[in-house]
C-alpha cells in the first residue's frame, strides 16, 4: 500500500521557483546518491524477499516486483505465488478472464504486497527528502523519476544476476510498476523486457489475453 503522504503530496507547488542554483543542488545530490539508492533498494529487496521465501518456502512464486507512486516518494516490494493467486480467485469468486488476469498481475491485489516493508522505510524517507529539494520544472521532475525507476530496475537485475532467485527463476517474471495506473503499464512493459528472458517477457506481454488468465 502507498502511504497517504505519497498520494496527497507532490513536489510541484504553484509558484515554486526554478533557478540554476536550485537545479545545481538537485543535480549534485542526484549524482551523489544514485549508486547508494540502487544499493539500498537491492539490500531492502533482498531482505524482504528472503523473509517472504523463508515463510512461504512451499509456495510457487511466479512474480517479484518493486513498485513506487506517481511522485516517487516510495519504493516498496511485492510478490505473488500461484497458491496465493488461486486463493484470491476463490475468495473473490473471480470467474471472468480479465478479472482473473487483474488478480494475477496487479501488484495491488497480491497477497504479499508490501511484505516485510520496514526494510524500505529509510529509502522512502530518503526519496521524500530528495523530492522536497526539487525545483519546480517538469524536466527536473521527470529526470528524478527516471533515476528512481532506473535504480529499481537495476536493483532487481543485480539480485537476479547474483543468483538470488535460484532454480525458481525460470518460472517467474521480474518487473517494476507504479500505483499510478496511467504509468504502470509502460513501466511494467519496459522493465519486464529489460529484466527477463525473451520467452518470459513475451508471455508477460500477453498477460491480459485470455491465455494469460489461467
């Protein structure tokens, strides 16, 4: 779940000055903290996903994701297993193909959304502080968001490259997403293509087709 502060706050306020000094301070902070942000996200994701896999060692996980909000105040973990997915279908009496696909692929509907999220608390605080330093122009905001999205993607790639997912890797998909529906699909598509083998990506790309809803 996205904290209320992330839903109701935005770095864009009417009348916010945009000047060279503000941009310079932002750029310097961004460059200095980019690698640390990626490392922090990787570490937090490893902690969260490790605890999840330990507690649910007998389940078959098919997706691991990191998600943010429209202003990138937060980064949080999400994952789902086939067992949890089928339990949701039964509990909600979901029978329509598109409804079943939504429960399978919308991280907001996953049983393990935000699982062991306290490991991400420092990251969310850091992002909120950095966002408060942004000057008020859309280009700088877009750059900030792109950097956060990149850090999320690279963190997942490092976990994968390090063998974190082990033998289960062949049966799951990795991606990043957003609680903002307007940008979620593009984030998911681009990140899934970058993070997964072509066959896994192609199956994910068709996730809302009837054959992706089983």
